[in-house]
């Protein structure tokens, strides 16, 4: 067909030479204010979501009267088990821990 390139061209593709092994690669870091803002948003998101996931399984008005859960009886029997609620709350606690850990171990990159 005219206008189509060959699948396997006959000439070798040009390749850039690899960088020298002792060459220092510098990454341009984001400004400090942007790093701190992104940390604040991440911590706020993790803590908010973690607290929500910790509390929702034990909030009976939301968890037990949920139309999605009530429409699936097999899922309802599993989700109303106390151990499953505890596992879900543990995931929320883990999410809060991740957010706090990110805030404690934060360092500016300059």
C-alpha cells in the first residue's frame, strides 16, 4: 500500500550514546512551598479518609441500613460480622498512621 512505512526499515536507528558513568544527574526539585502544600493535602486526605473508614462500620444508621448492602444478602452477612468490621476499622487506622508518618518523616528537597 502506498503511503505506509516499512515494518522493518533497512537502516539502523540512530541511538544516543549512554551518559558517562560518573556524570551527576540532577533533578529539579519542586519549590518548598509546593512540597509542603502537597504534604498538607496528603496528610489531610489520609487522616480524613482513615477516620471515616474507622467510624463507618460501627455507625449503625449508615452501615446496617445501607440499601446496597441490603440488596445483596450474601454480602450483608459478611459485612455485618464484627470481625469484618474490625478489619475495615483497622484499615482506617492504618491509613491514619500512614498520614501521620508522612508528616513526621517529612524533609524538604532543595
